[in-house]
């Protein structure tokens, strides 16, 4: 373990966990006057990202992190070791982060799980597999169609998942494609998409959202699959967060 101005950063292989405390983008959430506890939130970065990407004020994830901190969430950001493409190792890392939150006394019970781009694939698969551990699911231009991701990046995806080119994805991993999983997601969902995203088509986002019981669907306009789209989603995410998980936090 090492301690710096971000709080505690734990790293074991590809798993990392970060307690948010960087003064450039927020402060430690104070104890609630209501129950003396924090809510837990697990952040899943996109392809090529790292856990510490959330703490860079120049990066789009900082807006979401700031919202979570001010709403009294104790945030852990998983470090999936680069391009995991939503594989089983990434899911195991989220489960380990959840256990760390509970073992450290930072959170008890279901957490909010959030992800952008490829992190959305991880977050959605985890929410479907572990509904008892997920209180809310936040998705920013999420790669919820694993088959589409595989079609665009076949070599990288197949390597990360240990698949041969001819292996049909659903037969190898039955729950691999989140577009087939909305019936397994029981928590409130925030989903932001771009109207011209080549990786997450508007039709896919709308169809997926229509099958969910409790969803807030936001279009950020024609911003593509970009950091600009992630940044544009921060404000509506904060609105959803405060409405869905009201608290008597104070900073």
C-alpha cells in the first residue's frame, strides 16, 4: 500500500483501488449526519485507462468523481491493467474492489457501479451477475454490445477473452453481451449515449434502455465516442445521482 494525496491506493497485479481525496477535484466525503456511513462506488475505466485517470482534472472522469464525492460516496477505482475488454479478470477485480470497500468499513451493502466506454461493459456485466451487490448502475457511452466491440477490434478482443476467431461469443460466455442482459439488472440505471457513436449505436442504447425497469436515458448529442461525450454526461449524471440517492451530505 502507498499513501499520497489521493488517500489509499492498493495494488495487486491488475487490481487497484483508490480512495478519492484529491483537492483538485473534490474532498473526502464527510460522515452523514443520518447514519454515520458512506455509500460505496466502484469506478470502471475504459480501454487504455488506469485507476488514477479519474483524479486528473483534465480528464472527463473527474466530473463524475466530483459528483460522487460531494454526494458522500466513498469511491474505489479499479485498475484493470490496460485493455481488458470486459473480460473475466476485470469482473473479478470489481468483485475484489467491492470486498475491499466492505472490509475497510467504507461501505456495507450494495454499491453504485459506474463505467465509461469499455468500463461500461465491465460494469454492466457485473450488475447482471451480482444484482444483490449493485444499488445503481451509471454508464457513459458504454460498450454494451460486446459483439460490436469484437467486430471492430477482433484481435485485441479475442486475445483478452481467450477466444479463437471462430468462437461464437454467446456460446463461450453466455452472459458476455450486455445487450442480452437487461432483464437481469434490477437497480436504477443512468445511461448517456452519443447520437453518432460508432461503438455504441443510438439504436442499441435505446433498445437496451427500453428493456430496463428503472432507467434515465440521456443523449449528449453528436459527440461520437469521445472524451467530449464523457464530459457532457457529467452534469446530467450528477442530477440523476442526487435524485436517485438523496443524502444529507455536507462538505
